[in-house]
């Protein structure tokens, strides 16, 4: 049986600047794969490419045997001239990717600021699961009880941690076959970090495969089977769980020892 996700020779970026190159990666069914690396080296750009938000330049993204990066029919308007449209053929269609079950919870807040928590949950694209919509919403709210108390607050009044919880709740409602979490604990207070980390553990225990990007090696080490160290736009090291050192050792290996 093939892997759940096979990424082969993937390159991409923001034209004309290439951000990552020749990334090859496999995620097995039931696995949790981590990404760790310095800021600005292309992790988020790679995740956006996996979910079709931006088009890959080269390579293949095979999810459950289907090549999501095959040249498609979808066209997007790219015009620098008001007098005519330039239509560019997109290789990937993010809706098709989401429908296939590859769900990306983006880095930072990407919610509608003037909608309430209840409204945002109600428009989250959720396939009809066995339990029905209400029961699915009930179970994600069990995972994030804090959201229950904020149901009628507009998302712009939520704290960073609450927004992250709401984004993850929307992602879970979509019944992911593979969940991409891009820095879910970024910028949170220690208390909220713990809460969020606990939720990621629970999601993991429920068997959802995850690609987890984070800056906290200890958090990653508890969860992932493989850790990809990502710098300068490519995977420079692949560590299996038992080989992942503690945060300080890994940082020292990557950037050299600090002068005492
Ligand atoms: N929308 C964008 N347009 C152009 N360049 C971008 C855009 N978003 C990010 N970049 C650049 O791409 C590089 C990689 O950024 P990013 O993928 O966010 O890295 P990471 O997630 O590892 O911190 C950075 O140099 C950043 O400035
Ligand atoms: Mg990032």
C-alpha cells in the first residue's frame, strides 16, 4: 500500500523568488510528521503549497494515490494591466485538496474578524459525518471548552490562543484525513500553550495523521515519529523520534554553540 501522502521533488515560492526546492516527503497512514527550523526559511510556504493555496513550480503531491498537483483546468486571474486579463492555468485547486481531506490550519489568525465563534463554526465546511453536524460541533467544543464560553464573541475579540482553537476546531469539523498544523502554539502564553498542546495530543491520540510545524522541540518530540529539520528551503535532516535531541542540543547542532 502506498503512503497517505507522497511529496516528490516539490519546488515553489512566490514568483519570481524561489523559496523551497526539491522537497521529498512521505507521510504514512496514522503518522505524525514534524517540521522544525528557523523563521523565514520556507516552512509556511511549503505548507501552503501542499494545500494548494499557492501553486507548486515543479514536483508532485500524491495524496491517497491522487496527484493533486497535476495540471488542472482551473484558471486564475493574474493581471498587471487594467485593460486586459491574464489568465494563468493553476496546477492546484485548494478546494479539491480540502475535499480530498487534506486540511490546513494556517499559521496565525485567518478568521473573519466580524463573525462570532458560533457563526464561524456554522460555516466551516463539514462533510456530513455519521454523528451529524451538531454532534461534530459538540465534540470539537469538548476539545476546546474555552470556545463554548465565547460562542457569541466576534473573533476579533478573542485572544490569540482562542483564535487558534477556533481555527483548529474548523479544521477538525472538516474531518481531516491529514491535518496540517502550522505553528499552533506560536505567540501564546505558557498556560494557553499547554492547553493547545494538550488538544494536539488528544487529536493525535484519536488517530488523525498530522504534519506539525513548531518551534518547540520538546513538544514535537512527544508527538512526532519523524522530525524534518527545514532550513534554506529544504529538508536538511530527518530524525526519527528516538534521535531527536533536546531543544538546546538541536539548536546548538544547527547554529553552533553559544559562547559562554
Ligand atoms: N506572500 C508572500 N510574498 C512574497 N514573499 C513571501 C510571502 N510570504 C512569505 N514570503 C517570504 O518567503 C520566505 C519564507 O517565509 P515562510 O514560508 O513564512 O517561512 P517560515 O514559515 O519558515 O518562517 C520569507 O523570506 C518570507 O519573507
Ligand atoms: Mg511559518
